[in-house]
């Protein structure tokens, strides 16, 4: 199976990693952002620090490579009842040549799918930041509004019950030919959400294909590294990353 690294940015080099300093360590487990395993994957990337999440944006895909959050019980209590008052907008921290625009998504057939969910945000500022197009991917509508929404809700329930989780979410790009919307924004073939529970010292990841009728599967963070070219939790013990934690599987909604 070919990965985004091989298709979009060249040859996969597993022996080296490239890390950058981060201006927002609070969003990452052990204060360490995900490691990019191939230098070419890091081309035209920029870290974007926000109050509710940190992201690494790619000027090649015009999407984030990941958005990361430290999701806590306190944060969810603070954001309880927060109504949506934000609108999708291009991110003016990025040059126009590297960023998605609203017109790219117009009549594309794809949703503007949040990577760091707006439902995880705790005030109007963090909510507004989550509606940046730098936090969006082209997502198949039935996935975005179905299985993926149920995964997001389930992870919030986990965070309420366990107290805190570190989460890294992002797109996966695989295959010989990748679709673009607006002729610019690359459509992911799948989406991942990796979870680390520092209290129980366990980790795992969901993967969902970006196509109608898709279901979720759970893999280890080590397996995820081979698929994405990212080590999403570089500060976590490898033994924890080698074993997939038990994650609740999203249940289909009951038909009325």
C-alpha cells in the first residue's frame, strides 16, 4: 500500500526524522509535536498555534497534516452549551498560494470537515479558530456527518470520564491518483484520529476511509506511523504505541 509520503512528496526514508520546535507545546503529549518521518513531507509546512489546538499545515495539500489537542474534562465543562457562532474562513497567516479558499469547496460535493472538532472548543475564540480552512479537509458528507461525528462524540465522552486525553487527527492520502477540489485542495482517501491516555498509559488510533459506507477500524500508533509518515506521539514510550488500546466503536444511528 502506498502512502502519502511516496505519492505526494517522494521516497519514504524511515531511518530519519525531522522535528521542529513548537511555539505551543501545551497541545502535545510530553510537549512534543508529531515527528515528520520524511523531510520532503515537511516541505511548505507551517505550524499554526491556536488556543484550542496546534496544527501543521501543508502548502502542498492545502490542508493540515495534523491538528493536535489536549482535551480535558475541565475544558469540556467550560465549553458545555457553547453555540456555534463562527463561520468558515481562509487563514490569513498563510500565503494565498498555500491555503484553501472558500471557493475551493463550493459545489465540490465534499464537506469542509473539521480536523480539530469545533465541539471540542471551550470559548468563542477557540471555536472561531477551529473554523479556519487550515483546520479543514474535503470530507465525504456521509462520513463527516455519520461515523466520524460519532467518533468525535465518543472521544469527548472518553475525555470526560478519564480526565484528559491527547489527540492528534489528520488526513491520509493513498493511491496512484489523488483527487483535488478547486484544482488545488487534495482530497484525503482516509482520516485518522490518534488518542493517548497519559493516566492509563495506553494509545491507539481510529482510521476511516473517506468514502460512502465507510466504517471505522482501530490500529496501533506504531501501525499508524507506517501509513501516515508521522510519529504522532514521539514523547510516548514505544511499548505503549505498539499496542492498540481498546477504543469504543461508533454505533450506527437507529433508524426512525
